[in-house]
C-alpha cells in the first residue's frame, strides 16, 4: 500500500490523509458527508480510468489476461480509494445512526410529555364525491366491464403500432 501511496498526486494524498480514522472521529456529520462526496468522486474517477485503460490495452496486448497484469497500478489506485470510501461510509453510517437515536429519544420524550388522557374522538363521516344511486344490477356490471374491455383493446391496438 505504501508503494501505491507514493504514486498518488498531492491532491489524492491529501484526500487519503483526510480520511485517516483518527481524523474521521473528529468530524461532524456534515463534514463527513462532504468528505464522503469527495472520496466517492475520486474513487469513481480512478475506477473509470482503470476500466478505460484496461479496455484499451486488450486491443494492444491481444487479450484480457495479458492486459490485466499491465494495468496493476491503476487497479491498485482504484482499490485504495475503494477502501477509503468504505471507511468514510462506515463512519458516516455510525454517526447517522447515533443522530437517529438522539432524534428518536427526543420525539419519544415529547410524546410522553404531551400525552393526555384520550378524549372520545369524533369521527367525521366522509361523503363520496359523486353519489350514484343507480341500482347495481348484473346487466349494468356487464355493460361496464364491456366498455372497459373495449377501451383496453383500443389502447392495445394503439400501443402495438
């Protein structure tokens, strides 16, 4: 891993230093979200470069097996950023879980404080938007089904064009 760190640019090295576990513990959730985005973009860039170069080398070397060995450095850089992303994601998940627990405790405390003896609730009856007083007969149900089926056939003909 140290050999790969020596091939990183200064900006990439700064990102690796920022994602050090000791530094991650000092960051709050917002700072971690911002760092997570930057690490994810760097990881995506490295993976994209690795895949593109690997695809180009297949034609040069005459096969994927031969191209695999020649692309080791780019693959290793992608692995470094993949590992960084997993570390930052794990820390962010921990902080998010802790924040959720705090919010849940606050909500439960508020609910307990606001709990009053229940009063009988008055339920308002909802009226249908359209009142249909026509009787529900088998003939009416059949006509309704026939109309819907005709519409479905018409739509199927349009969709098949």
